[in-house]
């Protein structure tokens, strides 16, 4: 695989990560890239078929790609989590009053208990 193929694969994966609009679709992208039968995992499987002098450079390139995609996934996951939290906080309302306890403030509540 040439460096332009690596670059194209990285662009495709990063575009798919950026296009994910919810955690479920982001997980689908993660599995497609890094899962057992993912695109990057398939590249790692082909590492053994290379000549020893090519293996080092190819392995470094694949590991770098895997790291960059993993970081992009983490950042997008955090951004989606923050967006979900801010949307939820914007739609919820908090009640900030404390209801009084019934019975304690009635007239004579303490005097009756003292008897």
C-alpha cells in the first residue's frame, strides 16, 4: 500500500468520524476502522506477508494511522458527549425551592409534643 493510499484511507476514516452525529454511528465507524475485520486491522494482518525490510516502515505507518484514528474517535466521542449534555441541560429545568415540612410549622406542634 502506498503512502497516497494511507492518506486516502486516513481522510476517509476522519471524514466518517466527523460525519458521525450520535454515539451509535460513531461506534459503527470505530468498528469499521479498528474492529476485528476493520480496515486498519486488515492492513495489520497483511504485515506478515511483507519482506522484513518493508515490514518496519509499513508497520510504523499503520500504527501511526491507528493512533491518529483512535485520537480522532476519542475527541469526537467527547464532543458528542458534551453536545448531548448541553442539550439535555438546556431542555431540563431544575426546581430550586424547598417545600416546607408539613406538620412542623403548625401552631402548637411543638407544644403538643412536649406534653
